[in-house]
C-alpha cells in the first residue's frame, strides 16, 4: 500500500464489485487502510 501511495500516474481500476474507479480517487483512502492493518 505504501508503494501504491507514491504512484504519480493515474489509471483505471476495475474492482470485482461496484463501479470502476481510478487510482487517484482511491489513493486518498489508502492511509486509513494502513492504519487498519
């Protein structure tokens, strides 16, 4: 997760459920996942 937080490029993510999203939209949630783990 820490490595993914440093990615500068943006690309489309296709999750196994829900709508497609982008890396930039999801990077804001990564710090909370790190605290969770």
